[in-house]
């Protein structure tokens, strides 16, 4: 296996050094090939997502294939602009010269993707890497084998391995890849694995983007429109069976409206998933038995307000709401990453900042409020990757904003221009002219008036 990876890397280095990936026309042509392949394999992608995660055709397109096509199309439309040199101001001391910034690809990049959105979170960074002019080794997750197989077939049909190569497998293959020298690493997954990725990257001083997760709070104050809030919270929390890195992990609700909010949430679960969600063909499943058992272990039966039933044979767990939860409960000790929604409370809004101050920085934060002071305070004082006011998860569905974490929830961002920038190094270049040369910087130095003149030129 190591020999095969070494061979792939050697061929990719030679291909990148040939300069073939650099012309923008080449990048656009490759992006168009990728777009056509996604369209061609749309049926197979949907079948694979159904097999791996129980996703319906509608959800597969809405949350994976459609968003991937949007990112690819956005790059096709904008990559010429993103790749241009950008002229910047030149101080008088550098007269006569031209100063500019030039985006350049890192080179040979490693993309490691997760199982929860296995198609989207593989193809999005692949599109960004292509747009920036890199070659790539792609490592999809072993926990979503059907989707990984389609990705491998599709990318190998599209591109030669010296340009884009796919390595499948599990931990053994992950470890082998991380032992190799890449010019850039893009990782999406858990915090524990992210630490391991960063440790290996640090040993080789390799730049990396880490898209991790965390316990993303959903704050609801007493001014919120509760029925609408419940509708949007239920959508964001139980989409993909709660296996979404930016799903609301828990609700932090003002005590005076807690009972009313919980009542509305239960009503919305029934409205969106039916009285028996386990029989709903559009409701997905937990990825494997390991995670099924882990999630079941987080549910305290005495705190269930609604849900709690499970079907082990089909790896399904009902949307479950827990009330009277404390910060010490098991469900609050780790990222849930499943269809379990704990509800905690506060009395005065200023308590929110105290309660969140010592928590890890989440990937997302959501606030439902009509109070502009509360909105301003949360967006200014809380540290988190991104989020929404009066909605959930939709902030990641736009190409005009970067998506990424902060602190324990990750580093770096991608999507749209930020995605191009993530896979690029921007060179700062001064093009100095030769038809004149200011002498004041050379020895022997002249003092007095010359020093003041030099200070003026350096401003």
C-alpha cells in the first residue's frame, strides 16, 4: 500500500511541476468535466447515499448533489477572477515599481472527507482544489462505503491518477497517507482525528484546514416567534438523523417560554416526520451500529419528552426531545451527532454569556430572538464558526460566505472565494523597474534632512 501511495505522489508531483494545472483554461475544463460527471452519476450517488445513510432522493439532492453542483458551477463562473493578480499600493520608497498579490496553488494536496455528508464534503473541496490549480489525493470515509465507491469510480473516470487520485480504506490507509509529505491537507471530521491530522501536519510544517464540529448551541429567548423557531430547529436538528456537524446540538431556552417551545417542537416533529417517524421512508438512519449504540447511551429515559424509540435492525432512532437536562448529564459531555435534542434553560439573558464562556468554541451558534440588543450582543461577544439568526444550518449553503470553525471546532474556511483561497498561497511580489534607482537606502547613510525625507517616503 505504501508503495502505491508513494507512486501516486511521485506522479502527482511531476504532473504539478510540469505546469499543466496552472492555466485557468485547464482548471475550467477540469471543473466542467467534474460537473458533467456528477450529473451523469446522479442516480448512483442517490442510491449510495440511501444505502449508507438512508437518505431520500430529495434530501440527497438538496443537501449533497445539488450543493456540490452549485459549488462547481460557482468556481467555473468565477475562477478567472479569483486567479488574477491584484495590484496594491506601492510606497514612494519603492519608486519605481509595481506591487501585486498573485494566488498560486499549493501543489499536491490531501483531502480527507467524512461519512455524514460523504459526497458533498468530498466533492466541494475537490472542486476548490481544482479551481486553485492543485493536484489532489482524495481519501473518502470507510464508514460510507457505497458513496466512497461511487466517488472513486466517478473521479477515476474523470481524471488520471497523476492529477486526481482516490485512495479508499480505513484507519490503516489514513495513517499511511498522513505519514507522507503533502503541500496542503484539508480534513473534515471529528476533533479527535483532527488533532492527529494536525500533529502529523506540524511534523512536516504542512499547512492545513480542519473542519471539525462541537456542541453547537441554539439559544431561544422570550421574544422569539416560538412556532417558527420550533419548525426551523426541528428541520436543522433532525436533518440526516442529526448527523450534521452544524446541527443544533442543544437548546438553551429562556425558562419563561421553555414549556411552550417544547410543546411546539413536539408538534413540529409530528408535522414533519409523522406520528411514527421510524416508519417514515424519508427519515434516514444512523451510519453504523457503533454510533447507534453511542447515541442510545446518551438518552436518559426519565428525561424523554417525546421519542426515544429505536429500531436496531434498521439502525433508526426516533427524533427524541429531552427536558430537565443539566450540564452534568451524559448527553452534554460530547457532541451528540444524532437525533437527540436536550433542552436547558436560563432566566436572565446575560446568563447565556456566563454559561457559554467556559465551553469549547462551537462550529455553529443559532439565536432565535426579536430583540436587536440580544442579537448584537451574541454576535459580538460569543466566539463560534458561523451561524444564523432565527434559522439553522442554512449559512453553509451560500458560496458568498466562507464556512469553517474556530478554536476547538476547526481552523480555516472554504466555499466559494474562501475555498479558492484555502487551496492557494498568495505571493506578495514587487516588480522593481531598472530605469532609475533611489540612492537613499544605500550606505554610506546620510543623516539629518535625509532621515526625514526617508521617513516621508516610507509612510
